[in-house]
């Protein structure tokens, strides 16, 4: 399965068993759905060809995006989500606008709510909100604007709020594929730098999947590997001199490749890798165009799934996702590695597709439950938590 092709076409994303993220207000739903196609005959192939800003004739904007912390064009989570909004709007002649909460990485729930309110007041029919930190503000906004539908990316459902659709991903599967791939490629000294300070469910799933995949490959090869693992300097998902210094120290002490799991954190880790002739695993989208240091990327279908969810609004099928939590993974072709751009030489696309098929049919199951005590009991991987 060439995952990079899936990102270019919005089709065949089926709902699977509901996933409830870590929140006391989450609502559990179990539902399956037949595969659905979204008409995108006029869709631009390249999201970069669609301007980030546009002026609507009547001054209102139907499709709105409220960013997570970090930059809009972070080459990762925010950007991948925004590209889905733009591509759907451009293909269907809809007006669109993005809103960034005030105070950047110091944004409060009130700041997030204000951004959602501005979007609703600006004529939004559907508002896409990215990141689990949107939860509290989103619950208030959805109650205050019941006529507006909200798509909560990396989120969950809320009791009594059928105008929120929670869309989450099985990031542990993407992380597993990346960890397995780099060890099969020959790397034995790995690193993981995660965003959210260890409280972000998506990053936790990515990281735990990464070490599981690396351990499985090491066991298959009959070798022992080492993994440095840290949530430091990632609470804001931003690049920083401190993060770059830490990553450089890891590389200088022998780490060969680091999974940069946290939006703009990638810039600091890629810079440290470039200085030390070392390598990086990207996250969320294919980050190989951003740095020659990228070997592969653990991806989830942000753009495709956002377009799929927005289409439910305009096709009159909102009830299929509204008030529910949807989890997308290998079974939906919604996670994977970019086989067309990776630089792996010792592990083939055919071997990858075999592993992916096992994940897709359920014969390979990856544990999504990150160990709360940060203790990893793995047979062939020694994990040093920093």
C-alpha cells in the first residue's frame, strides 16, 4: 500500500470501532460504515496551490479551521489538517478561513473558545478544530452554537453534543511501522522526542508504537537495540535551542536516528541531525521534503480524513459521525509510511506491504496503551527515559 497516494485522493475511509480518548467527558460509540467516496473531480492535486487566505463575496466563511498550538504551516499536524480544509473548499467552491487562538503556545481555553466564536460569528457551517487541548473550549462552543458542526481532530465525542464529531487515529500503528522499518534498515541506537509533555494521547500512541515496532524487528533479527526516550522541551510542540542542544547531545553520544514527534519540534531535531550526519523519522505527514536527514515518516491521513469528514456536512450525512468517536487506522488506509519517498535501502516496499497487510487484517495488533509509569518491558529494546 503506497500511503502517499492515499493522501492525494479522498475515498474509502470507513468508520471502525469507536475510540475514546483520555477524557472524563468522552462518549463511547460502536459503529461501522460501508466505504464512501467523496467527489473531488475538480480538487487541486497540490494543497500549496490553494491560497491560505481568500476573500469571500459576502464576507462570510463556511469552512473554518482553528489551529492547535504551533504554527499554521508547521509542515506537520496543523498544516496537514489545514490542507484538508483548503482542498475540500477549493474542490467544492466553498469559502474558508483559519483562526489561530491568541497567545500562541500560552493559549488558554478562553483563547481557543474566542477563536471558535469568531469562526461561528463569521458564518462557519463547519469548524475543524485540531488537537486534544481544544476539548474544554470545544464543548462550550458546541453548546453555544448548536447550528454549527465541529470536527474534532485527535479528539473524542461528548455526551449530548451531536454537533461534535471526534476523529482520532491509531498512531501506535504508524509508530510501529516506522520503528520496525528503521531497525530492519540497520539502526540500533534510536531516539524519541515527543510533544505535549507526555500528556498528548496521540504522541503517546506514536511513541509507544515506535518502540514496539523497533523491539519486534530487533527480536526478528536476534539483536539488542537502545532507545533514548524523552518528553522534555516538547510541551509547546515548538522548536527551541534547548531541544536542539539535547538532540545534538544524543547524536554525539551515539544515537543514530530520532523520531521527531511533535509539530515544529522537527526543525530543532532535523537541525541537530544535519550537524551530526545523523537521521530523523518525521511525523504526521511526509516530512522528507523538509530535510535530507529524514529516512521515513510515521503518517496519518490528516488531509484525506478531514475532507471525508467535511463532506458529511455537505452531503447531509452528519448523523453518521456527529456525536460519535471515530478511530481510523490501517484498516482504513489512514496510517502508514511514504514508500515513494523513503530512503530505506535494506527493507523493501514488498516487505512493508506484507507487514501493513497483517496490521490491516488484524493479525498484527499493536498495543495503544502507553505505560503510565514510563516503564517499557520489551524483550530486545532497552529504553532509557530521560
